[in-house]
């Protein structure tokens, strides 16, 4: 795992500190996964993605997983209601007691409204000084910089580490994971035609979502086109400021 940059102004949190809920927004290829891993290590709270939740439910054969699997086999989308139920189950786990990082959820205003209601009804992250605020960080990257990131992205199927053949994040040996020596793979949804469609869908879904959080004073924008350490440092600042509100 890449080292986490810890700026002088931000001290690494102890296992007793309550961090609260963090949402990462950003277009495909903006670097949400990389930053989520760094924040997770620094704060000691889990990174949660709806993709991981769905795969886990499918693997374990849960009732929710069976429902989602049946829909997917028929080529149907998994509805918000089912996705939200899976998220609720995941957030109820003990490792989320101090906080969590949501990567890829919410995707729509409807899901954001559900999340607000869920956190309020379950009194998440109540402290002596009040409830921890939901912090929303949007990684902003121009699309002409995102395309090379996505088309060059390579993933280790064993450890999940992400590389990029078109950036400084390339592996030491082309096509081979630095950590475990596994052959790197290109995801099916990183093909050019799929990428363009994903970006269109993201734009349509996320503009209203960004507006929703901005109107509520929860949105922090971070330049996702700079170096990794600078992005992480700005994310730390956004979280510390948001938690002090």
C-alpha cells in the first residue's frame, strides 16, 4: 500500500477518536479508490463501496445477494431500495462505529436523502460535543485528464492494488504487480467506448448530487489533478474542518 502523507497540521487519529461519515465523490478515474485507501489507513475506519458490498452479498449467498443476483441475471439494474438495504447492513457492522468512508455511494439525490435520514434515525456518531457532520469531498479532475487514467489503468487481481501505464503510478515491471508478482489486468469497463458512456452517466447523476450537498454546506472540492500527497493533505483538511462544524 502506498505511504500516507500526514501533514503537520493533521495528527493521525487514535483508535478511540470518532471520525464520522465521509463521502467521496468524483468521476470514474478521479482517484476516489486511491484516496479512500489512504484515508482509511490514516483514520483507521473502513472504506466502503457499493460494488464491494454487492459482491460480498453475492459471494455469501445472503437474501439480499440472491435478490440482486436474480435481477442481474435478467439484465436488470439493482434498485435503490435494495442497494440502500445492503448499505444499511454494512454500516451496522462494528468496524463502522467510529466512522466510515463511502466510495461510490450515494450516486443519486434519492440515495443521499436516504443516507441523511438513516444517519439521523440511527443517531450515528453522537459525541459529547454533538453529532459528527457528514463530510462530502468531491475530487475535481477535467475529463481530458481522466481518459488517460482510465485507459491506462491496470489492477492486480490478487491484492487489488491499482497501477496506471500512462502515469507515474506504473508498476516497476510492466504488467506485473510490485507486491505479489501477479499479472495485472484491464477491467472490461475501462475500454474507450465504455468509459465515454460512464462519464456521461456520471455527469447526469452527479450534478444534482453535488448541488444537493453544496446547498447544505457539506461539500468540499479538492483538486484531484495534483500529486497524490497533495490531494490527501487537502482531503485531511476538509475532514478536520467539516468535523469541527
